[in-house]
C-alpha cells in the first residue's frame, strides 16, 4: 500500500476553470499537510499547508482536509497557464518522525490558454 | 536573507567516481534534511542531520552514501563509486529546530548525472 497517493495526471483544465487535485494518505497520525508546486527542472515550492479539518483559503488556492477519510485536496480557482506544474502532496510524519515529509509522486496540471 | 544554498547546481560524474553535494542552511538553522527525487518519482527522505550529528539516516542507501554536517561549513552528501541509478535531483532543506509546522523551503537542488 502506497503511503501517499495522488492521481498522476496529466490533469488538463482550460484557463479560468477550477483545478482540483486530490491526495490520500495512510499515516493516521499525520497532523500537518503540505502542498508543493514544482515546475519542470526546478525545486519544489511550498504553496499551502493545513492542519485542521475543513478548508483553508489563500488567494486562489484552497486546501481541504478530512482526517477521518485521510484525504486532502487542493483547489485552484481561476486557473492560469502559469499554474501549469506538478503538484506534490506531503503529509508530515507522525510522532517522533514529525520532521519527515512523505511526498506523493505528484499530479501534473496543464492549464490551456 | 539568503535561503538554503546548494551547489553545484549540476554535476556530471562518470561511473565509479565520487560525487559531493553541498548544502548551506539558512542563517541560524542548525537542522538539515536531504531528499532525493529520482526521474518520474516523488521526493524521498534520505537523512536528517543536526550540527555534528546524524539524527535519522533511514532513507539513505546502505552502501556508498554518507552525509555529514560539521560544526563549521555546509552539510555534505557524499556518494562514492556512483552508478547510473544515482542520477537524480538532490534537494536539501533546513530549519532552526527539529521539524517544521509550516513546511520546508528547499534549496535549488543539485542535479546529478552519471554517465
């Protein structure tokens, strides 16, 4: 069983649409969850984190967390071509391993002009 | 206000050579984390170091790989006798204390190519 699962994509949306990226995780002890954006050939860039059940909004980005379902998602509203990248979900390790992030393989998002 | 600095950005080594990757943490940070990203894979944790100590090296391959973070100078990830399968992007992050509640900022990475 994979620890963090994401749809690999590619997910293709038209400019201005909402992009929905999903992630499930297996470690029930994870408390914090991070979303990174990675452009091709670049390093991952932190865009959102969430630790409480529910929604957290930051500009065009909304992270959603449901710990009971072990599910976290990222919504990108008014998608722009510059949002085209791979999005990585990373739950924080639990207990004594809370310094460790476990990354999914990522979802490739393409926003078409 | 420099971020995490990694060098070199690109490194080409022939099979059997040694690769040394350097990571200078953000100012005031004494905890360093190394991650590896193989082609078409997500980032994988390799090792967590605090100044002069290896805290967790559970993600490091058992052979040929070593890491250090001396009292002075950058953290070094060393790969001896490189093989083609070591070709990957290596990223490091740092923090002022153990772990993070707000996520890590990664350096620009070192892209190792073994020919």
